[in-house]
C-alpha cells in the first residue's frame, strides 16, 4: 500500500472511532425504574408512606438479612424501602447506615440494549463494574435473569443499569390513574448532590444515554426516558457540606425526589 493509501485508511479509521465515541443509546430505550431508600427503621418509614395515602406491597423477608417494602407507581416504577437485620460488621448495608444514616442508597435504570450501553460506557472511559447476570424480581414476586452493571466510586448512591424484561414486563397503562392505588404516575424530578468530578462524569453519562438536555435560570437539567414515561434530573446548585472536598460523592437528599401526579 502506498503512503497516500495508508493516510487515507488511517483517516477513515479515525473518523469511524470518532463517530463511535459520540454514539448514544436510543432515548426511548432507557428509563428510571427503581429508587431504593435504606433505613434503620423500616416500620416507621412504611407508616409514614401509609399515612400519606400510599399503598405498600410487602417484599423480601430474609431471616437475618434483608427486609423490604415496595411502593409501586402507575408506570410500574418502584420505590423500595429497605433495611437489614444483619449483625455482620462487614455487611455493606450495615456499614452504609452507620456511615450515612437513613438515605437514598440506589437508583436503577431499565435499559433495552444493555450490551451497547456497557460498550459505550467503556469506550468513553466511564469507570463501571463488569457486566454481570443477576436475579431481577418482578412485581408479582417472580424473577428473571438480567444483565446488569453499576458505576464505580460514587458513594453513597449506587447507580445501576439492568436489562429490561422484554418478555414478561407488564405494559404501561394497565391501570388508569383513577384506579391505581397510589394515584402517582412516575418519578418526576431527581436532584443530585455531587462532587465536581462526579458531576462531570454524570454529565457525560446523560450524554451517552441521550438525555434531552435543557437549561433554565442557572441550571442545566436532563429529561431521561421515552416521551410518555420520563424523569428530570438536575444537580443541586449548592452541594451539601459533606460532599465538599470529596472526589467520589454522589447523593440524593431526602427532599430530592418528586413525583408526578
């Protein structure tokens, strides 16, 4: 091959790599599906939701392990209220409660094409866990095996992506708003507190998952999900004090979640 031919080949390889770097997931192919609240007093938290008129579904009951209750929204999203009965000092939930107290400990996104998302994260140098297969539980208590991965180093909030159960997932809109027991359609807003480093990483992730970026006043915010089932995300303008000076801080404060009625 001539020198000119080599340069042409390298040009097209570089162009292809550049385009690959800029690829994103279909906007309708990802949605916020679960938010987990870790508490040391599950009964008290459950009662507070019941007093506000929410209906609770009893979930896991593992002796000496996990107890959880679930608030199910109209679009089948879940607010998981969770505690641990473990006395093992190495138990991560016990450690998290001791370090952070009661807090939102995780959010999980449901993804149509989990393998592509994992690949895009890797080529954009996003630090993530290895693609794994775990049990994902359906609302009726049955489970299916799903690919899943999580962001690395963003305490105390776990950010997880899992494959959508395309075969058995109930279709949205089965219940009307008037008949649904919780009268709440979906998660409407999620407000993050983050260190500058983690905020920069999350902004890149919103780009990869093709969040619709908007701006109002002093703040950027993103709409994530399909047009009929989306959630807005924004960063707090003044991060909480404990986030300052830490490179790997990402959290959602107790008043940082809003519902769409």
